[in-house]
């Protein structure tokens, strides 16, 4: 972890707080904790979409396979949620109750 010393900026902010705080300002700590550095570049935690999706009909099912999706650090994601909908339906229905770590699945076809 990189540590940045802000020195003069922290001292000036502390003095301004003391000067503007009046009687309601209590003793300030000698150390301050910062919850973020505005100069830090943030990574987007959302994973990338899986690529290389293949779908093959196998009798009364469809076999799906895909390449692993990577997170913002380039590591494989923990799992996948799978959804489907018919072209006549407006919303998707989730097929699994917990994220699946598999890179392939066989899904039964719906009967009409």
C-alpha cells in the first residue's frame, strides 16, 4: 500500500477547522485517517462479459459453453448467473439459485 504524506495540507485544514469551529470544536487528534485519496484511480469492480459463447442443440437440451470472464484485476470471476427467456416473454427468468463456477451447462428445452 502506498502512503502519501500530505503534511502542509493537513496542517492547514486542521488550523482552519480550529479557527472556524469556535467553542464546539474539541481537541483534534494528532493523527488523521483518510478514507480515500482523490488522486487514486479507481478500478471498476464489474467483471467483463464472457466471450466465446457456443450453443449446440443436443436432443431435448441446449449445451452452452463460454470462456472465463475476468474481473478488473484479470482474475477469473467466482461464478455466473444464467438467465433465459422466450422471444414472446418480456422478462428473463434466472436458471440457477447461486452463481455457478462452471464454464459449460446443459439446459433442457422448454416444451410448448
